[in-house]
C-alpha cells in the first residue's frame, strides 16, 4: 500500500486531517502526520528532519506520497527528500494537491492498492468535483452528461414542489412510474444546468440535485407521450406521494433530540454511532488481468448482489405491516440502487478496463456516488448519501465478509462507539466485547429478547425499539443512551452531554464499589443468606461470573456453543466443547447445564425446522430434541460423560407435562447402561430439573415435582405465554414485564408448592437481574437467584441493604390489589426505601 505523509505548519491541523481520512476511508491506512516546531511542536512551522522520519515510518516498495499545506512546508519536504538515499527518492513523490481533498482522494486510491502514480494523479484531480459544483473556475468545457438523442420528443417543463427536492424516495417513485410506459424519458435540471440523463437510473437522477423550485425538463420519446406527460404532471402536483404525508418521526423536531425507545440494559453510554451495515471492510488488493479472471469477478459480483437483494427482500417482508409508506419508500429506493444500470455499468468498467477486483470496483463506484451525494448543496440531499453507503456495505459484506452481512472490524474502535443493529446476536455480542463497544442501540428487540439478555450479560448499556430514529442516527455525529430509562439523544447539546457524563461517572463509581465486595457472601440486614449465581453460555461467561462473585452457575446455556456450526456435532465434539467451556468452573458446584434449547428465536443450522406460523408455540426446547432422537441420544451421552469431570445437574427446557420428564429419565437410564457396558467414564444419576416456563408446567407443578430434583422458573417465556405477548415485539412492551401481577401469582404458586415438597426452586429469568424485582421476589420466598454476570455485584450490594422482616406480610396485603406491572414496581420502590431505613 502506498504510504501517505501529511505536512502542515500546524500539527493539530495535520493530525485532524489524518483522523478524517482514517475515519472516512480506512483506519488501517499507511499514514502519518507531522508539523509544528519548538517544544511539543506547539509553534507553527515545519521540520525537514521530522518529515524525513515520517516518510521512513510509512515507506515501502509501493512508495510514499507527501502532501503539504503551503510555503515553507514545501521547502522542508523538498529538503527531507534530499536526505533520503537515491533508491528511496525514486519512490517518494511530493504533490501540489490540496491537503484535505487531495489527501482524501489519495487515501481512497491507496486503500484500493493503486500504484504511486495513480495515487498521485487522483490527488491532483481531487478539486475537479468541487470546481464543477461551485463553478467558480473555468475548466474549459462544461461537465458532460450522457444525453442520447431522442427522436420526436415531447417536452414538458415543470417546477418541482417537494420541500426536499427530488431526493431518493420521490426519484424512485418517478422511475418506477415511467418504467411502465414504452419509450424513453430524459430529465434535465434546467435551473442548475445539470443533465440530461435517462430516467432509468436512480443514481443519474439523484446526481441532478433537483431542489424545491428547480425547473425540470422532461423529454418524452414514446408512441403515445400524452399519458406519460399526464403521469409526470400528476406526480409533481402530488409531490411524488409526499404531499399528504406527515413529517416522518425520524425527521421531526424532537425536544432535546430524545426519541422514544425502551430500556434494555442499564447504564449510560456516549459515543460515535456506527450502523452495523455501514462498517468498513478491509478490501482485497489483487488485480484482475485475464479475460477468465474478469468473467469470474463479474459473476462473483452478480452473485453477491443477488444474495444482498434476496436478504433485503426478506427484511422488507418481515417488516411489512409495521412500516409507514415513507419508510417503505426508503427501502424501495435502496433496493433500486442495488441493480441500478449506471452503477452496474460503471462497476463492470472498473473490473474490465481498470483491472480492479469485484470488491474494490464496487467500493470505488458506490463510495464515489455517495461522495457526490454528500457534496450536494441541499442538506437533505446530502443526508441521502447514507443510502448509497448502506447498499455498498451490504454487498461488500457478501463479497469479503463471509456472506453474513454482520462482520465487525478486527481491531477495537479508536473512540467510544455505540453499535446500531437490528438485534444483538450471540456473534455480535462476542465481537462487541472484544471491540470494547460502549453501548448498543437495537432498532428492534424487546426487554426479554435474546439480544436484551446478551446486552445485560455483557454489562452493555443498551436500548431497543429505535427503528423510527434510524435515518437520524445514520447522519449523527454523536449519540448517547441511558439504558436504565430507555432514553436516546442524537447529537445532544453540551449541557446534556455534561450531565450524562456526570451520571455515568457516578454509576461507574458505585459499580466499582460493589465489585470490590462481590466475592463476599450476600446477607440481608436481618441476617438471612441469599445465594446469587451466574448465567453463562461460554468459558468467558463462567470466568466473568466468577470474577463478579457468583456463588454457583445457575444456568449454562449449552446451545451458545454450537450457534455457528453448519454441521451436527458428534458426541466427541460436544464433550470437548463442554469441557473447555466449563473449565473455569472446575471447583464450582453445582453447574446447571440446560439441555440444548433451540427453536423459536434461537435456531441452529444443523437442526432445521419446518416453517411454523408461530415458532414460539411450536417445536422448540424438549419438543425439538425429541423430534430429533439420534441427535438427542448423542447430546445426552455427551452430558453424562461430562458429569464424570464436573459436578453438573441437568435442566430440561420447555416442559409441558409429566410424560416429557419421564421420557428423558428413561432415556438417560438407557444411555447409562450403554455407557457402562462400553466402560466409558460417566456419571448417573445426576440431579434432574425442569424449566418452569409454560403455564401448563406452572399449573401442574404438583404433578411434576415428584419426578424432579429441582426447578428453575424461566420468567422470560413464562411472561410471554401468560400475557400472550411475543417477547421480541416492541409494540407489546407493556405486556413484556415479568412483574405483571398475573406472572407473580403463578410464580408464587410454584415457589410455595416447591417449598412444601422440599424441592429447591430458583429463578433464572431476566427478572432476577432487575433491581426493582428483588424485594418482590424475596418477599415471595426466593432465596436463590441466577443472574447475568454483570448484575451479580450490584445484586449482592442491594441484598445487603434489604431488611426482609415484614416484606412478606406487606407484599401479601398489597398483592391482591395490584392491577398492572407499574403498580408492582411502585410498591417495590417504596418497599425498598422503607427496608433500607
């Protein structure tokens, strides 16, 4: 890669330009900045020796390009060049290109692996787009547009009325409408002297930069131009469908820029937003020389675009019914970009004539169009550049990102960053931890969705339901969230930022104090010991739980180990994976391992399921395991062998009736016999428990308990089944709270019956980590909790403040009068305050 050296009299200026290039082009650029003289380089000036050293730091056989601001910087750079040995001098070029524009153009070409000559030429030509737009420099001939002659054209000239001009959404409507007529239509912006272009390409129409009031000429060549003209007039009069539409929520003025998402995971986070689909990928640099190679790259590009469009269509299908028409038109516009004829022609030209590989050609073309859009005079048109960048990254993710469309960079972000995604997945959660993501903004999700569970497990501040703010987030420079309250600020003013930063510091101090005492036993003020365990899904989770003071591992989610597998793991693979995962728990007892719990919103590729109208009420949990008997046997054999090495107990998910428990016990006994005959080390019996997460299991608890050693109440699913509210739905948030009186009554019945039968009952649902739920659950009789690792220190700290005396009686007197979850939460807050005093 060609190295870049930026030289300025002002060191902060050079560094700022360098930061701009890294953020907009590639964080891994071979780039260095120098400037300033005197102590700490604080004075204005340049130093030839420093420039020489800077050249050496980025030097390679590909060469180095040096960009300077003015005056003595040029002299210093020339002197530095003389200090180099003759071989190096031949591979270092000084350029008269402007520092910012030239640096940007050079950086783009350098990242693509272009030669030193190409990088230098791009830098020299960098001012042409600005000169063409501002038109303050005579460049000879005006910019050329593709303008094929149309025979016997009818002309219509009309002023555009849309407040934001002919941006992508109305341009999409126009192109789709005209595509239904025979013939061709040319469009020209007469006011700005741009065009004409054929009304076939969204890119070409967008580049006309048609604003409100601009005079637009339509040249119609058609066997019958009259209906075409009438359609155009109708579209213009109706403002291309925007006339009767209210201002979309994402574009409305909001007090303090606060949106209306919901709380997912506690904590405050402040930083730069980055949308998952817009993350920059490292581009391959290989060249395409031969005809077969060109053909292969074009085919590869076609496949990637087809896959991206298919996924895009699936996304639109999933969202149908929940989108307003303006939001649907955003998707229409983006979809049209994927197959835009002008874009495809240009990309193929880059591959065939300039020998770029498919990824590099796609990136160069789409980023170029995005830059054109960003240079538009109208701020609303500039904001539409995000649509081009999103399409660019979507296809790139399939060309070089493994086809997942969700790859994050390899290196941590250089500044606090908030990830914007549809929903936090297990893979994204792991990557977020590795990359030190400050917080997560989910466009969808719910408070008990698996994305929410993962955010809390990682201690990641997070909110959900931010879909209507998506477009504003795309153009935001800074965002802040309060995960405890579900608040979102987009480009907040300085006073709000200062207040949030202060609150963030207080929370951090309280968290550190709780962590210092987390290894100590949790005991209430009146001397009642409470056990606090951790939920886990990997070795890192177990280690985190232990670091945070877990007394035991109350729930190990075995399915997380296999979420990325494309093939069914055999017995040895499962045993090996479990042993590695449980290694940090070698001296912890017990470890509750839940049988593979998939289905619903947790599919595994190697256990395919038929499409179900409502998968949450379908074949999942123990039902799916029993429907795959061969895998189920292998799975249980691996767990029985695991019991030889660790003190584990097994937890059956999604139990509905007694027969399911009996079937599992019978199979375990049979497998015990098989392993014994084969002299394979294992252990049976081991404690066997059931997840109480269906209303049936809760109501039939008296029949289940004689066959169980313990039970664990899974409030996440139990809540959605009792309240008939899918837990991932942002529209049903009011019915996703596990402190709803109906849920509490069912939990109380399970706890009471278990205590009467001498069977241990615990809670492993997300409500166990909720501070406002703690007094209520303690009052119901719970003494064992299993929570996310990050919640353990705060949980223990709260327990130490609670006085249990009288809580049960106060709860019993108030519980019959609770009507909704908010009543319970208010009572809990009051109860906790009284308990502390």
